[in-house]
């Protein structure tokens, strides 16, 4: 499977989009110093309809409720996929997207596996450009904050019976956010539940993957952990990822992350971290990591750092992990020197405070 595309970052054709703009923004009522993640919504959303043959009726409308039939197919049979991205503001005020064509490509991999129509990458990116431009004053500028973007697609046929829907809705909306996690995490290495199986949908961002992880995550939280660190579904012997992030280990001066399989999501932050680490001369290994190997590094004092990566969280250190009822703390051994240097560089590139040698930053054109 090819995970990251190399297409030039430009939209190819102008979309026909109708605008129904809010007469009065709600931005004045938002306290940007105390935003709760995912609770505050920007003024507008982008919508497009798939009519069984093509994408039509592209529009920007006020963010608001949808009217749906109780028989809406996605609610019963789960054809529902999404993406998560962030927009930042450059010092000169230009809104910036980060690697949006990679999100578009991943969205289409999810669509293909879930038997849903793909969306042209140029439509996906231009939809976001137009939405971000309209709501650009919602991009927060405080350090660590950004405008989170949620593009998603779901089946809208109303019928009873398990078959792919013929009609779908693509919607994107945004919310200003601050850091997803405010402190290093305690993760539980899972040994009972499985997130994904070979041949299944683990590599997609389908809604069901997240619903299925809620009970194991709640149980881990009741035991005092922040997140589940998933393992392979058969023997629970190899590390995979957490519910919403990929995972890295620094041991013996190497940066090691589980190799991608069809049970894991190909994180765009993961790929960015690997590229930045290699550019800094850090030795990177993408390979299976055994839980026993992790515990052996810990016992030998050579487990230097562990961290997770994802769009919402960016990069957050792990302060310890639990396995088979025992807790392994990283405090003392964890130096965070590799993770913090990579995070600083990533943050600087995303906000255009540093040069972007990889061509990741996509300025949003004025519309
Ligand atoms: C299951 C899972 N793994 C990893 C990630 C990290 O991916 P990205 O870095 O593209 O946000 C996410 C978030 O999208 C996720 O939901």
C-alpha cells in the first residue's frame, strides 16, 4: 500500500460553490484563553452531496444541525469516515494547512475500503481552503493553539437492508483548539481487547474503529491510565498504536516505531516525525516492536523516551506504561531530548517560522 503521495500541492480546477454566510459571527462570545477541545465551533461548514454518480451542490453554510431520516444508512450500517487536520496562521496572517493532500489520499483509502465513493483530492482540498478562508479569523494564534478541521463523509440513503448507500454527504467544519493533552501520558499495553484485525479496517478512519475502542479505553482510564496502547490482535505481543495516535520509542539512541500494517493508521504526524528525525541524523527504525523488548530496554535502563504522535495531540511524551498488572515508569530515564527537538522543528515548520524543506505547508489562497 502506498501511504503518502507525491503529487504537487496545488488545486486543479475551480469549484462551483454557493455561499450562504452568517450575518453575525459568534466569535465575540468565545474566550480564546479558555477553550475546551472540541466544544467551540467556527461559524461555517462546507457541504457537498454525492448523488450516486458525482459530487454536486457544493456550498458553504452556517454551522448548524442537519435533518436526517431515522433510516439514514450510516446510522445503522456504519458507512462513515472522517479526517482530522489543523490550520495555523503565519506571522503575516496567511492561513496555513499542513499536508492536506495526504489527508485527502487517506480519506480516499478509507472510502475505498468502506465501499464509499472517493472524492477528488482537488475538491477535498479546495473545500477546506474555502472554508478556512471564510472562517480565517477563527484560527487562534496563541502558542500551541490551532483551528482543528473535521472533514467527514457518511451514507445518506434511507432504507432498511445491508448494502452500500448510493447517496452520501461530505461535510467539513472547524473548531479552535488548544493542546489535546496537557501532560505526559500513562498508557496501558492492551492484552485482552483488539482494535483491528488483519484484513479488517484498522488502516482506515472509519467511525466504528473509534466506537469499538471506547470500552477498553474507559476500562484503562478506570485503572488510572490515559490511553490504551494497542497490540497485535492475536498474541498481544507487538506494539501497534493508541486509540488516536501512533507511537514511538527511543532506545539505545535509535528512534523506533512499529512498521505500518493494515491494522494501523498511517499517521501523517508519524511520517513527518520520521522525516524530521532522519533529517537530524537520528537513526530511525520502522519495524515490529515486541512488548518483551520494550520491557528489556526498561530493565536495562536503555529506554530513553516514549511518545505518541497525531494531529490533535501533535507529540506527547509517555511517562510510563502498564503491562500485566505492573507499571513501568519512565521518569528518571526519560530525557525527552529527541522528542522535544523534533516537536520544536515540526511546530516551527507548521507555522512557517522555519523553512519547509519537505513542501508540507499549504498556504490558503484568498477567495
Ligand atoms: C488510530 C489513529 N492512529 C494514529 C493517528 C495519527 O494520525 P495523524 O498523525 O495523521 O493525525 C490517528 C489520528 O488521526 C488515529 O485516529
